[in-house]
């Protein structure tokens, strides 16, 4: 079904006026897809961790993740704006899931088998032609500001960006400070994160991915400026706002990574702070595919709930898919019904307990329930017939 482009998406596209119509169209596809489509916000699923950290460390917590097709399904069912992965994973499912979710091909990757010390650099493992062949909307590329090999990375990115835009593709840059130029703790310092976002914007990136910054100013010269002009960095939302400002005063799309796997409460607290800081969204890897599919879908709904209290286009479709999971007979559905997750649904919606109650009912009885806010009850009745034929059963608390 055709979806009308929103004013917010039109505004964001106007920030990239130098790009050709093909690139703008693919950027619009990215912004208009999924449950947050049209809002100007993004939730992207990246799965390059198998390459970066090894298969067991990445997928053993949830063995379904060994199958490349699982991640396509996860991105689709959770209503993500896009799915990003290296060449092999995308080739394994691009044809089967063609047109169902926008794809981002990660053109370079590193591994943990060799340590490069002060000169970390990722190898180029795919091409722009591969991205076009697979029907991708964008390419992805990682740079390591502060690496002794940063000049080579920036030169590679310049050439790949030029080629991608010539083919009508958008460019997503992972900008992760790393190397001899910063300390380990300084990799996520607020001044370094802001610098990394600015560098990616200067290189022509449409979407910039950085890590959530910590309350630390790494460089002594930068610290003098932060203190002199009293730049607020006390809270995460203030630091996020500063990083977004550093990317052309908020006129470039800046999203924040989820990092290492976290507990639900910690994750939602971080998402709320990122949203309050004016970020454009999240890109979640291990915090998504290392969880059971049903749990990530619920967390994904919670993301939407925190960003926008009112229902958004596409949310009903996600609820429908969650209902299908709850009623199914496969292992994932059984795990959803029997695990503490179902009873823990309110934890995903701390500000909306009534909505949490609705979802608990909805999960068990999609399409046959009349939702009552007063009690957690399932009310079943035939499609047609008198109300007296309706029977009710309580949901265990």
C-alpha cells in the first residue's frame, strides 16, 4: 500500500540537497519503512558481530542467530527501518526476503583474531556493486578516528562514498574512535564522540552511528573549552544533544549503538535518555539477536512507546505478529507463554501500565478479545451472536 511521505521526512531530505534523486529515494525508503516510518526516527538491526567477535560469542546466547535468515525475520517482525550485515549474511537471505525490509551492506569488517595495536583498520570485504546487486538502500562503512591508519580509512571511505552516491545509494558510517590517539576509556568520551560524529558528517555520511558518550572529556585542550563555555555534559541526554549538535547542528541523522548486551531496565533507561537528547534513533545488535525473538519484539514496541506514546503506523502489524508468536506451537511460542517474559510485559512499559495489560491480553488471544482496562481478562465471543454467549477467562498475574 502506498504511504504518503510525511513533512518530517521531507524536511530531513532537504538537508541533503546536493544528492541525486536516486540517493534521496533510497534515504526516503529507509526513513519511511517500519513501525517508526515517517517519524524521522530509526531503529536498525545490525548483525556484523559474528565477523567481528566470532560466532559462539555472538550467537550462543540465542542459537537461532546462527541462521542468517533468522535476522531477516527478526528485523521484519520487529518493524525495524533496516537490516545491516556483511556480504555473506545478506546474500543468504536477500532473495527470499526481497522487498520486505531495507538492507544496508557493510562494506568493511574487522575480526578479533589479530590485534593491530595503535593502527586498527577494517578490511574492505564487499563492494558497491554487491550492494546494488542485492537491492540495498545504503552501504555501511566503519572508520576508527584516532587510529594510526585513519588516513587510509578516510581515503577508502571517500572513494566508496563517491561510488555509492553515483549509484543512488545512501551512506551509513560507523564512527568509532579507537587506536593510539585515545585511551580505552576515552573512546566514548563526550568530546571524542562529538568529534567522531563531525568527522563522519564531513566525509559525506547520510546516517552516522556512534556510541553513547560518557561524562568524560579526553583531550586537555577540549576540556578547557568545555569548562570555559559551560557545555552541559552531566546527563546522557545532554551529551547526546551535544553529539547531535556536532553533526551540522542536527542536520545529519545521528543514531546511537546499543553496545554490549544489557538488562531490560538498563536498556530502556538508555533509550529514553537518547530520545530525550534529540537523537534520531538506535541501532541494536547484541541487545536484539541475543534475546528470544518475542522478547526483542516486545522491547522494540517499548522503543516506539517511549519515543511516541500514540500508536504509530505499522504498530498494529507488529502486534499481530506478536500475537501469532503467542498462539503458535513452535519452540519460540512455547517459550513466550511459559517464561517470565509474559508476566514481565509491564516492565517494558513502565509509564503505561494499562497498555501493558492490553498487550498481555492481546498476545494470548489475538483477534478474539474485547480489551477491558479494568481487569486483565480475555473475553471470547463468536464473530456474530448475542453478547450472552461470550465467556471470559482470567489471565494469571
